[in-house]
C-alpha cells in the first residue's frame, strides 16, 4: 500500500517533533498541564457509489464551504438546515485531503507523550471503512498514519538522538459491550482498568511490536477477518462492532534520568449508526443494535460534555468511552469524522449523523433547491412552524429583513416546486447588484403610488400577502358561522311549528349543516369537547373525515379511543364521528414524532413537558424505537393513565394537522 505522503511533509512533521518540541515536552513533563483539548469534528460526504442508487438520484445534502453544509428540513420544506463543523470534506475530497487536513496534524502529539484518537462515525455504507482503511489504490487514515508514525519514530530514535522509540499495535473490537482481542480471538471478554495515574489499561490485550509497515500488515490483515460483521438490509456486510486499532509509541530516554513516555493513538471504525427500523433488524441483530445505539449515544454525550466543558463526562457509561477515557478530551487530541452519504435513502440517517456531530445548526428560511426532496417518504409532520421550533429557533427562522437583498449563497437553479413555494428563490438566484437596483425601482414606484404588480417579491411582501389571505379566511369563517346560526334558527322554528316533521329529520339530512359549523350555542352545551381548530377546519373543509352529528338520547365519547366506556343515556347531544383512517393517521403521526422527534419537538405535544420529553428520548436511545404509542407506558415515569390521556389529547390535533396542512 502506498500511503502517498510526500517526503517534504514527513520532514516537516519530524522537525515539528524534534528540537524546540522537545523543550516544550520537558515542561509538560515537569507538571504544567496543557489546556484541555476539544474533540474536533469533521464531516465527510462521500460521492454516489455505483449501483447504490438509481441513475436519477440527486443529492440531498450539499457543501457550502470548508466548514459547513446544508440539507433540506424534512419537517418543513420551506426551510433548509445549515450545519457548521470544524471541517467539511465534500464528495470530491481525496483520502489525502482528509488525512492531511484532520489527522496528520495530531500525530506529532504522540511523540510528546500525549494521546490521540480518530473516530469514523456514520451510518453503514456512508464511507467509514473507506475513510479509515480505504483500499490499496486509495489508502485511508490507518495506513497513512501508520506509515508516517513509523517514519517519524525511525527518525526520532536514530543514533545520537536522546530518546529510543518503539511502536506496538493492538487490535480489538467492542461487540455487544464485550472487548474482544482481534489478534488473539480466543481470549474472550477483556476487562478495562484504570491505573493510579488515570491511564486506561486492558490487561491481557495482545501487543505486537512493529518496526515497518509490512510488520503492521502482517498482523492487521488476518485480524481484520476476525471482525464481527452481519448482514442487514442496508449493507450486505455491515459492521456491527466498533473496530479499535491501538498504536502505542513508547519512548525511553537514553541518558539519565532515563525518563519514559508513552503516547497512544486510537484509530476507530465505529459500528454503523443507522436506525433499527430501517435495517429490518430482529432478534440478535436488534440486540446488537441496542448495544451499538447505547455506546454511540454515550459517545455523543461524552463529546458534548467535553466540548461544553461540563463537570461530569460520562465515560463510564459504555465500554467504548471507558476505553477512550484517557484519549478523548482532556490532554488528548481527538477528531471525530462523521461520514455521510448523498443518496436520498440515507436522508434520515444523514440528519441524525449531522445532529450527532454538529457544533452548530441553523434553520434557514428558504427551501432546499433540490426538487427531489419533496418526497412523500419524507412527508413532514405538518405541525405549525411555531410548534416545530423553539422560540429562539423560530425567531432565527424568521430571518433578518436583509434577506430582501438576497443571500451571498451561490445561486442555485430554482426548481419548479420551489418556485411554486416561494418567489424568493428567484431573488436568491439574481445578481445582488441587480436585486438592489430592482428594489430601489420598486420602492420608487411604490412611493409614487403605483398600483401595478410589484417588481420583486420580498419576505415582507410575502408575509403581507399571507396575512391578507388569513384575514379573508377568517371573514369567510365568520360569515359561515352567521349562516349556520340562521339555518339553525330556521330548523328550530320549523320544529316548533310542526313537531311531526321533526321526526323526519335524520342525522344525514342535518349533516351538511353540522359539517359547516358547530358554533350553535344551545346544543353544544351537551356536546363532546372538541379542539377548536377542528371546528374551524370543518367549516373550511367540507369533505372532512370528521362529522358532527346531532344524536337523540345518547351520549358517547370518541369511539375508537375509549371503546370500552359504557354508553350513557341522556338527552339530545352532539356526537363526533371520526373516520378510523383519520385516527390511524393520528396514531402514526404520534408514533413518528415519538421515534424521530427531538426533545423540543416532543414538548410541542400536549401533556409532554421538558422532563417527559427527555425521558422519552432517553428511553428511545436505550431501547430503540417505539413500536406502538402504548409503549410509552414502558418509559419509567409515565403511567398507563398518563399515556392514555396523552393519546387522547394529541391524536385528533395531529391527524387534523396533517389533513389541513398546505398541499
Ligand atoms: P461503511 O464502512 O460506513 O459501511 P464503506 O466504507 O464500506 O461504508 O463504504 C461503502 C461503499 O462506498 C464502499 O463501496 C466504498 O468503497 C464506497 N465509498 C465510501 N466512501 C467513498 C469515497 N469517499 N469515494 C469513493 N467511494 C467511497
Ligand atoms: Mg464499514
């Protein structure tokens, strides 16, 4: 394998670790602690791979610059999510780009007696193994780092130099929270210990001395075949374990005081982060997924805690993070490379990988200009934007008025769908100077009282048009309410005049009346309580799947929600008839939200506060997805009664939200 590292770069690295570098080292050794290092995060977007997608597949994610990318917001087509990282490598980036940009700079710290780790994260098929291992033609991080380290140590321990250096390697996997030695598979589950100086050790783990790259390959290649892999629907040989290559650089001073130093480098190809539901995992695979999810969840918590400077870092909560305790954060130098794929079928996994890795996330109030994302499989849960976003995000999403003069983003070809959604897209694709001139002209025409069509559509103008539409709708609803009252009065008058006639009125005959509005004061006193928005929606949508019927002498609650409740005899009342499809849709939406919503999304549901939202998210991370809404009972802290009341409170709202959302 040719690592392709230029000799000049190797000389630079050697220079960086000798001479002045050594002086700094002695100070470190003398007790001055270096400032704690953050875990740096890079994202690598792989190109489309042959046979992985249809020919017409278009990317669902796109790089913006060397640190950021954008992706459509699946919850709201009109928005784009922009993520910021320490580095972003696009689909054209080479193995050398990633290595030189994010990995090579940390290697020199090993010779200073510090630890380092490189972790490849992402769903199966997104390019983790390609990034870490690569191929003989395109060697990845592991062969390149090994070549460089071996070269460096040779140079550093040459005759006459003060330190003698040696390199050893160990190779292990963490599978279902068991630590297995890949160089000696028969040794079984190994324990992780910590010595009195906080160093993490694995007693019994095989360590092979290596002095050349051929040595490394001799041990590494056969051991790789011992890895636990399984077939999932996503990828035929998907990795189900975390593969951990440990390279230790030991240094001994040749003269008194004969100090010793050790630097550890972890190179980790993490197990796939994909969602259980889409892998079709069952039985053992589901159990594996549970273990994978748990350790990746804890890894995310550890990275967050380190990067936010939190006092407690939960290293001990999984084997993976416990192993990395002395090499992730603290004085160690760590880089997490989140691998993502461009194909639409990866969309949800991509979003979750980005959320895992992102340093910051921003909601941009404009549609992703790729028509392909308007997919029914990604159909958003049509909650209102206010419900979806927290107050701060909603504020940001509204965006500054400056958007009127276009953003500095590169112009993107407007799709027909996005044109339909927002004329702003046209504005974004114009030359800013042209936009400025048109806006001035527009303002001038406006100030002269021109009534013609505006030259440009701006966010403010769009909002005004929307507000006018809403006002017109409100007036229409008011008008319908009045008409309803009139008709009701007529019916009552007729009933009073001819009581026999009254018997001939069937609910079906009343239906057109009832479907239009229910704001009739008297009968509603005995009606079931119904969400206000449903009442209004009924007026606006005559073909609704909800009917309010006037019933004689019976009172019953929502059928499919509470089928066991006995019927009660009573006077005339109003009954809500809801199609089973609508209820099923409501249930499905609740389930989707439980499985895919963030804690903030969950708080937008009735009866779910901050604490419960966190309990739900935590449960999901530990146990995988909810298979039905009733699983909520299994969350510690949520009783069966609370689950039922939660279901009742949300089912209609969500079902109706979908029905009435913009088409
Ligand atoms: P993972 O380890 O995340 O499951 P792989 O590394 O096996 O994913 O990548 C899946 C497929 O995509 C492989 O065929 C691999 O060669 C290819 N691939 C991944 N990343 C790239 C890339 N940057 N350039 C070209 N091909 C890639
Ligand atoms: Mg892999």
